[in-house]
């Protein structure tokens, strides 16, 4: 504009462009006025930290215009799970006080056994608006005594361990994240994105969280009811079948009240021997009891089971092993389970 360098003797309105004119002192005061500070998010990192556990929440909070930064015990490079190298921005000694603290999972033995780390987590949790754990980061919070008397969740395969190790905590398997007010625990891995979106919704409103979810192209459904730990495959024992041959999972799918696993095997054993040994492994779990199978009349390689699930309810199971047609030593095994009632 031709008036950009013009100087006027008093405040008012520019006769050229119509802009408001202010005095130099008023302009200086406006520039010096404190700006509204961005909310701060501190993310703990450590050797073995799970990548998505901290980068997922980082993406969410960053998209919501929070000031996000990493904190570690020292500024030495951190090697994550799967080998990413990260340089922490702050240490416990110089990190700004966060409004939100994120405690991710991964190889949590280090932080759980570090008195300095546990003290920092406890101190910052006492001052922060929210502390969010992701995956088995719940074990770190529990080690700090922060989950006593609270309800919590963790990654699906560690639900039972968290429940056994910390009886003062009510551990649930049917929620993707659990909100206790100040402390929020999320399930495994991508559940941290849901937990972070929930924190954004708590602090800035549902609309902002929804916009963030759309911006990162994430299908956020906070009331969908999906929780990985509630799926029925947790009722199936973790069997070591390597001694029976080479296995490949063809499909593994189901819901909260039924599940089916189909696998292909290459083995020197017969179908009958494979069926018998899998059955023996199931029976060794103590909760599984073989019952007469209606399908056994037509297929001697089908066995039926009854068992008490981890939920205390009765379940049924059916195991079928069939040789592949025209392929010696090739088999298809299918294990199906369903909750009764």
C-alpha cells in the first residue's frame, strides 16, 4: 500500500486504506501483552518404548495445537521398539510442567524399576490436568501407586497379569479406555489415539476432537463398544504347536461371544496324531474337558469341548483336523469356540 511507510501525528483512521491508527506506545503494549499459552503435553520416552504408543497421541495432540514434547531421564538417544532412534527434548530436571502427561508402553521394565522415573510421574500427575497411559504403560502407573482404588485397562494379552499383579486396581477388559477423572488408561497400541482424542474432547470439547479425528483420517467412534481385550480369542489357550509341524494362520476372526481360527500345517504326523496332541494340550489347561462330538460319527478327526471361560461363563469348542486333498503331509485345522447362553 502507498501508505505503508506513512507517519501520522495522531491516532485515528488512515485516509488511504481505512486502517485503524494507534499510537506507538499502544502498539508496543499490544505486542508485549502475554499471548494465551498453548496447553503442554509431556510424553515419556525410554529405551524400548512402543512407537505408536507415543506417536499416536503426539499426532492427536499436535493436531489440536497442543505444545507436545518428549521427556526422558537423560538426553541420551532413546532406541524404541523396532529400532527407531529418538533424541529426547527434555529431561526430568528441565522439562516444562505439562497439562497432560502421556506414559506409553513397550519394554516398561526400565521405567518401572527407576525410582527417578516413578517420582517424576507421580509429581507431574499431581500437577497435571490429565495423565494418560497407553498399552502396558498402565503397569508403570501401577508401579507408581497411581492406580490403587481406580479402574484401569491395558493391552489385551496383559489384562490378566495386571489384574493379578495389582489387586487394588479394578481391571476391565471391555473398554478401549477408562476415564477416572485425572488418570485415564487406554488399551494397547492404537487405543492410545482414542485415549488422546478423549483427552482433547475433555479439555477442548467434542467438536475439536472430532475435527482432529477427521483431519488425521481416523475413524473415531468413542461409543462403538469395541475393546480388543473383550474379543473371544482371549478364551483360547496360547498353545505351543511348533513340535507338531510348521503352521500358518489362514484366518482368525470372530466377536465377543465366538471365535474361529483356521490354520494350515505341514507335518510328518498323521491328522489323527495332530488332533490327539492338540486335544492333549487343550486338556492340560485344566478348564477344557472333552465331550462327545455329534460330528464325530461322520469325522473321527472332530473333537468337542466344554470349558469355563476367563469370564466364568460356560463355553463350547470344536476342533477339526483334515488332511489336504492330494497333498501328503498337509493339513487344515479349525478351532471354533462359542459362549453358551
